[in-house]
C-alpha cells in the first residue's frame, strides 16, 4: 500500500504555530493588567498571561501535529521550555523565570547549531525537519552556523532588555523587536542559500519562515 501523502506545509500556518503563543501571551497580559498597578496586581497579570502562554503553546504543538502531520524537534524543545519555565513562574509567582526562558532556548539552540557546525553536521536541518530543494551540504552548514551565532545575539539581547525594561515593555519587545529581527535575518540568508544551490522554486512560504524564537 502506498504511503499517505504528506500534508503540504503552509507558511502562514507555520507563522501562526510559532508566533501565535507569544501573541496570546502579550494580549492576555495587556488585557489583565490593571490601569493602576500594585505589585500584587502586576504578578497576577503575569501569572494569568503565563498560564495562557502555556495553554497556547501546547495547543500550537497539537495543531501542528493535526494540521501539518508533524511536530519539529525545535518546536517540541521550545514548548517544553515554555511549560517548564512557565510553571515555575506560576508556582513561585516570579516573572523572572518566564523572562529567562528565551535566553535558555536561544543558548540551547546556539550550542546545538554551532557545536554541530564545528563537527561538520548541519543540525538545523534536523531541528526544523525542513528540506530546501537543491541546497548542498555546505549551504546547510553555513545556515546552521549563521543561525547559531544569531541565537547567541538574541540570548544577549534578551538579557539586556530583561535587565533594562519592566515586564510589560520586555513583553512588547519580544513581539515587536525579536520577531521582526528574526524575519529580517531569515530573508538575509536567501542570497547565500541560492549560491549553494537552492532552487528558486524551493523558496516556498514555509522556507521563508524563521525558526521559532519565542
């Protein structure tokens, strides 16, 4: 019997899966934060929005499996860290844990990708379960290296913003600074990828979607 055809990925679906939970996080925090804040009201808003973030992340993972027929290792790792650090935030009522989560995931991906590149392995292809039509081995290695160092930059940036901004402004930056930076970086890789054999028809919407950076 022939295997069932794989569901064709959609760039917009990937964006919704990867960035929908952080949008939910932002909106629930803005909705639940009172106009005149007190420490108790602020931490309640953090707890409520973090709980919504966890639920949205798990829902996105389930939706990916249902709609796309797969869950990438990168999405699984990201969701696991959201649940872990989010649970600590709710249990200890301390927003620092959910703020540290992006640094942890950026650092983890940086170590995996740069370590793989140094050993001659393009781990980004495994983490994303993506295939760029025609892309040669050297192109995959360069892409893994570039994303690895970009994740180092994001980890440092998150720590700087976490130290300088209050929780609401930091959350705003997560949505409106980190996401645009990730898309700009993704598009900046296209000339290099094409020099390493990526076919023009291989530039589908999914391939223009950056890895999850929430």
